[in-house]
């Protein structure tokens, strides 16, 4: 503890920078947007959003949020990586219904789901009626 209060850890400072890049605000956000251009900056924002949804799912599962099983109808590669794990487009079907859900999520490169596999979903607290990909339920 210093004179001016608690100093932020390296992780907290990095999270602040990532937040500024994702929002396009502050020095880092404006610089990133200027160098990348509109289309590439939008892809960076999507990748950061996919990473944040992965962290949010881990927090929800740790808090004991209920999961919903779903079947993978199709999977497509977006060509992006987050921490060397692929970001994929998933089309999922809930049990007992013809409703299909389209998600974009980070999946483990060791456990990439295939068409017909059973996966778990968690209700998205930010979007009522929406879901977040929670993996296949097998602990790594």
C-alpha cells in the first residue's frame, strides 16, 4: 500500500488495456482502430468478446449455474484464434425442439466438437433467452 492507495497488479492493468482496445476508447483503443482499420478492428472486438464470454462461462459454472444439453448440428471455422484456441461458429439444436441456436465461441483445440456431439449451454445473463457455450462437460 502506497501513499496513493493500492497499486494495480499486472493482470488488472492488462485487463484495463484490453477493455480500452475492445471499446475503441483511450490511447490504446484509438491507436489500434487507426492502424487496423474498420473491418480488422471489428474482428479484434469479436475475438475479445469471445474471450470474455469464455471467462464469463467459467464464472457461471463455478457459481453453480444450471446447464442445458444441446446437439451440435454444424461447426464452422472463423479463422481466428484466442490463446491458440480456435473461435468457431456453432449451430446447435436444443433437445425436444426444432429450434436451432447459432453461437460463436472459443473451443479447446483438444476438444473441438463435431456434428452430432452433445455439448452444454449456460443461459446468458446479459441476453435473456440467449445461451453461452459451456463445453462438453468433461473436465480437462
